């Protein structure tokens, strides 16, 4: 009897059949598929769809059903404008498949009768979005309840999404298991939130969330949950429609709540405001460490919050606030003034990166004590 090697047996069980049969479907003016939705209809589980930026795909809207599908713009960022169309009254793309990845795509212009048309509407389990741009939709990304789902958003820009009624947002994540958002830029929401998430776990890491005019909350976590807010830049404009910047638990906190806010830079350009709003029903004290709070207003509404080594004075010595450059000048009082996170037993939360505009990052180099805020002072960096 011929024996099958153990390694070969392992491969049979580790790699499902569709991986071996995975295809790459090419979309473009001179390809078999001239629009993305043609390719999505033919795509099977595990396939990759390449969309050439050279094509015109206005009005190409549809439901996507394949699992483990990779959708990637090539030769530049592929653009799809809704052009008055929508899929199922919901979005440009309704994602019905599981474990879908979308990279290097621009989605814009979706509006629907319900006033919540989205660039994408995830309805499957798990989604990854990288290097994309969502603008002038009624929602950038809008997803509903799925307790098994995790969403990862990286290096992506959201701008000018929202119907203007305060119920539609640049990003609106429903009741899912986990949201991770990092190295993203969300700004100019039309009357809504820059980021709103009802996820059980939220990891908001090294993003730029700047109102720049007309937005509501910069970060809204209405059901609280286990939330880590680390290394972000927050800015509230003079014309914001809400005085709070970060809001936690105000629509009814989850059974388990933990809010950690560390090494962020908060800038309030409004005449007054509330930097961190924690609902009174949240009993667990928020942990607020090494943040810059620049501008007038109440720093945190929770009386029992643990507030340590934050900069609360009038002038942190930013490089150029008018250009949203919140890096530190050489004489900034925030330099080397942060709490020692190793001694506090919080080594896992030492900031590892800094946001680089637009939608980028770089390692955060800590030479001495950690600086307060989202940036570490380094002479000569650009």
C-alpha cells in the first residue's frame, strides 16, 4: 500500500479546494470583464478581481456573494461613482460574502430613498478595507448587526459622507465583534460622525479624525464596549454641530465597558466643549494617560476617570495648528513629560506608530521618556 506523506495530508486539510482553483479576473476597457460587477458575478470563493483604474465604471452597482474574495484596484485607484444607481436600495456594493478584502478603490455618490446609501454595505462576516477613498455618499461604510464579524480599515480616507440629518456618517459600524481602524483620515462629515461604532471591541489606532467644519462627534462609541483609543489626532472645528469630541456609552452602555485613551492629541477650536464624554451609566473608570488637550472646555465628564500625565494647559507648542500640523516644537512642555508606561504595567500600550498625512504611518521612536500626545519630538523630521 502506498502511504501518503504526513505533510501532504496536512496540506489537504489546511488548504481548502477553492484556494488551489483560485483565479484572477481582470476588469478593464480591453479585458474580458469591462465592469467590476460582471466579474463579481462570475467570481468564485477565493478569487481575486483586479480592476484597472483606466476604466469608467460609473453606475456599476451590485451585490457581491463570493467568500474570501480580494477586490483590488490596479494601475492607480479604480473609481466607481454611483451615478444615480444603487444595489438593493443600500449601497454601491453590498457585500454578502464572508472574509472579503477591498483594496485601492474609490467609491462615491451613493444616495437612496432611505437616506442611508453607502459606498459599501457589509452583510457578510469579516471585511478588510485598505487604501480606499469613500466620499460624497450618504454613508461611507455602513454595516448592521453581526456578532461574529470583524472589520479592519487601514490607510483609508473618508470625506463628505452624510445626508446632513445627523443620522448618516463617514463611517457607521453596527453591533459587530470588533472594529480595528488604523492610519486612516476621516474629515468633513456632512452633519454626522467622523466615526461611529457599536462594536463590542474597538481599536482606534493612529488615525487623523479632524472635523474641519460641519461634523458632529469626531469619535462616537454609543454603546461603549472594550475600546482602545491610541495615538490619534482629534480636532473639533468652530462650526461643529456638537460640543463633544469623543463620546462613550451615551446611547446605553454595553454589559462590559473599558475605555483607554492614551497618547492622543485633542484640539478644540470651538469656543468651549467637552473633550471626552462618558455616560453616567458607565461605572468603570476611563483610563486617560499622556494626552494633549488643547483648547477650552471640560477634559472628561466622568468624575472617577483615572487621569494621568496629560497636558491641560493653553499652549502645547504645536508646529502649525492652522495647517493641522500638531507635531511638537523644540520647546514644547510635552517633550519627555509622559508617564512611564512600563512602570505602570502598561507596556502593551506604549505607542508604536505615528500618523503621517495622508493615510500613512511611521514608527514612533522614543529616545528618552515618552512625549505627551500623538507625536514624539524629533528634530528635523518632516
